[in-house]
């Protein structure tokens, strides 16, 4: 399909209307990704779940999310972001309904898996839609705004969800969230009239060859490893273990935990909103965007070190700093995307996202398994289990940072923009 008006001359109001459904689709993704951080304790009590079972249930979202990445990438390039977004939001609604009516761990896992598959393409659809409709000079700004709106879903999934669960119960919260996803999907569908699908004529074998080409490109792994480990690890904490750490290690009550989670998510939104602008400003001064990415990794490591060494000292600020640095890794997608042609955009982004969420699944499950090795006292997990898990994770991320620094220097990614 061809656009009725070139993006360079389309009014900003029209761009806003086109991109709004994608922003709120990403909102749904973040809302359902993080809702278990608040609902998790209630689910654990109601269904008698241990830490490993709770970690596995919550991370079912991530493994389903990761499994769907490659097919979604091909679908985005073949059918365009509008049609794909609509179909995926319908899956989110179905998964929310299954979860809300679940009476067993298996039913909950099935609902969580459907939600994960549906949410898997929300960010990727944004990354396909923004360059399609935004003027080139405004792509970074528009992407920051769209992802920041999406990130607000994680804020709503914190204290507001805790209040809603108290008022109407966790099952009804899932039903309301599913209904909202369905409405957003209906609002997304009309935008397909203005979509430009670059790989619309490619057959399945051609799409698969594109996936192989992306995965075989060494630069994907060299430049993507920082995002995979740093962002993937953060997602595991944000969606589950941050709340239990604040409860069991920092000793905070439920209201205080909600406030810290809001601060965390504000840091995340600020990271989304500002990383593109910061990168553009530094690029004008000759600083390569991946140098900015490395700086953000350092910020994420500082935040984690603060949380480990002083969990009770200004936890709101510590978690916000960690979230800001980790979520600025979204810049990596843009840097890596430059290595490929525009017809591969969906597959490049989803391949990188795939490994971020495989990492999130692995970390989330591994922390639960590690906590299982230590005694549980009055429903609280042992502090030592948390510390050992996070220390190992932090060391791995530091090694990844050193590798990334070495690789980018070897490739000459220093000052040139």
C-alpha cells in the first residue's frame, strides 16, 4: 500500500492520530508484563505457589513473548504494523480473559502465554510504524514519545493496580485490562489504509531467508549483547522480583513498595523519552550513538550497585537510576538496525528483542530457583538468596560491558556519528 501523503509533509496532528493506537498498544504490553509484580503475592497465596512456581508462572509471559518474535518480525515486514498490531491485541484480550477465569496453575500459565504472544509485537510494531509516518528529522522524538506513553502502562500496573485489586479483585482487573486491549486493537485497524509495506510481495521462503541473514550477521551479536543482558535482566526484576526484593531485603510495606515501583517506572519512562534526544544531541557533536549506549550501561550498573550495597538508602532514586539506564538500551535497536536494509526492519528488531526476552525468562526463573535453595520464613524469601543471585548477575553484566567496550573500539565505533 502507498501512503496518501508523504510523512515529511503530513501534519503533526495526523501523525499523532496514526501513532496513538501503537503507543497504547505498547501501554497494554507493559501493563500486562508488570501486573504480576503486584498480583503475584495474592496469586501465590490463593494457588499455594512457591517461589519457583511463581517465577515460572510470571516468566511464561517472557518465553511466549520470545517464541513469537521471529514470526511477528516476518508478519510485520509482510503485512505491516497495523494489521499485526490489531491481531496481537486481540490475543492479549483473549489471554486476559483466560487468566481472569483460571482456577489452576495450568490455566493461569495458558492465559499468561496468550498475553505474552499478543504483547510480543507491540514495541516492534511501534518501531515499524514510526519511521513509516514520522518525518526523518522527528523519528527519534516520535519514538521517544510513543515508547514513553507505552511505559506509562508499567506505572499504572504498580500502585493503581494495587488499589484496583483491593477494590474489585485481581480477576476483574485482568478483565478490564483485556477489554481495553480489545478497544485499542479496534482503533489500530483503520491505520492500515496509510501503511507502506516494503516486503508485501515476499513469500515465506524469502522472509525466512531474511531471518537467516539477520541472525548470521556478526554485528547483530557484537552490538546487541549489551541490550540482551542489561535490558533482559532489568525486565526480570521489573515484572516480578523488584517487589519481593523491596519486601524481603529492604523491609518495605506494600504502600512503600508501590511508591518505589512508581519511581522505577518513572525512571524507565524518562529513559525512553530522553535517550533518543540525548543521542541526537551528542551525535551532532560527533559522538556515536553506541557511545551513548555504553554510558547508559554504566548508569544501569551504578543503580544496581547502589541497590545491592544500600537497599534502604533512597530506594526510589536507586531503582529509578537503574531503570533509566537499562531502558535506554532501546537505542541499541536503532544502532543495529542501520546495518540492514529497510525491508528487514521488523525481523532485525524482533530478533534482537527475542534474545532480550529469552534472557528475561532465564533470569526470572533462575532467581526463583536460587531462592528455593534457601529457607522461606513467614512467606518471605531469604536475603542471602537474593544477594547471591544479583551479585552473579551484576558480574555477568560487567563482563558484557567490558566486551562491548572492546568490540566497539575494535570496530571504530567511538566518536563518529
